[in-house]
């Protein structure tokens, strides 16, 4: 036990809906993009703390499919920030042995973003300490529809029988096929919704909501979320008694 955190029960995968940049900026009378820029520090703090604790995967919801309908200036500002941040942080990712991955409709990103993202993924691919997954132009319904289409094609080509489709096979067609399901999902900014994020994968995740706006989210806040997670009893449909009695 250290700071109320049990080191033997650290979640393997933590997913985060980073929300509240716009409201944070508004409170300060600044533009929304100012809020996004100030969210980078929270990203850094989250990744550092997770790596120090021994978390193996962190998935950050950075841009949803629905976010394409925001004002043009905000979208282009976010894309620029993405390229700038990836370039700036790649050294830190290498030093800390963190591999970068991305999920979403990556082909819909501006060419320069896509190129820089692929370069960083390639460069960090051998890093083993932790994997950082960026959800970009991502939405869960989009991902599930893609999986359905790809399975339908396999049926058409007689590669698989409909009756042979299992949960495991379906999961192989999701963007997250190589990533375990998150044990913990954090959302900042006081909103209590999922906003089309990892719907399949969070079937049994613990959900943690905090009022903190994303640019204010610090190491301590991440630790609070982990400590809260460790207080929960994950029953997976069983009874509490079954869990405490290993003989049952
Ligand atoms: C989250 O902050 C960042 C993205 C969705 C890209 P928001 O921009 O949604 O901030 P609020 O919710 O308007 O405060
Ligand atoms: C969810 O935040 C998407 C990201 C954090 C990238 P939004 O701010 O877009 O979600 P809604 O619209 O409030 O549900
Ligand atoms: Mg928001």
C-alpha cells in the first residue's frame, strides 16, 4: 500500500474521456483552442502517473466522429495541436518506453496528421513498458458497424459460418483487437455519459466521474480514480459471497 493504492491491484487498462477544455477556457475568457492547448499538461500527467503505477494500456478519447461537426477553426486547431504534440512528445515516449497506437477512422484525418501519427506509431512500436492508445476520429458505433461489415464479407466469401461467430471472433474485428478491455473508465468535467466511446469494451468496466475539467486534471486526480476503483467489488454477475469464498 502506498498513498492508499494497492500496487498488486493496479488496473491493466485505463480509458479516459478527456472533457471540459472548452468550459475551462470560457471561465478564463479565452478561446476554446486555448483550453485544448492547456489540456496537454493533463495528458502528460496522466501518462506519467499511469506508467509509474504499472498500468499497461491508457486509451485517451481525443477526437470523436461527432467532433467533426464543431466549428471549422476549432477542428483545424485541434488537428494542428495533435501534430505538434505528437512531434514534441515522441522523445518522451521513447525515453519512457511507451508505444503509441491509435484507434478510429484514421484515414479521415488530414494527411499531415495521419503521416505524423503513423511515423510515431512506427517509431515507438517496440516499446514495452506501456501502450498509449489515442482514439481519433473514433466512435464506437462506427467501429461496431465496421466489424459487422467485415464479418459479413467473410460470410459472403465462405470464410466463416454465421453459427460459428463468437464474442472472441467479433472482437478480432474491432480496432481494439490487440488491446484488453479497460477495467476503469474515467470521465472528467462532470458529464455522466459515454459519448459513443468503447461501448462493447466497457461492458464490465468500472466508471469514474469527476467534476474536474480536463486541463485541471493532475497526477493526484488520477491516483484518486485508481484508489476509488480499488474500493469497488467487481462481481461480474456473481454474488458477493461467491467472490469471498474461493471454494464456490
Ligand atoms: C474535450 O473538451 C476535448 C474534445 C472533445 C476534443 P471539450 O472541447 O468537449 O470541452 P467542453 O465539453 O466544451 O467544455
Ligand atoms: C467526448 O467529448 C469526446 C472527446 C472527449 C474527444 P464531447 O465533449 O465531444 O462529448 P459530448 O458532446 O459532450 O457528449
Ligand atoms: Mg465536451
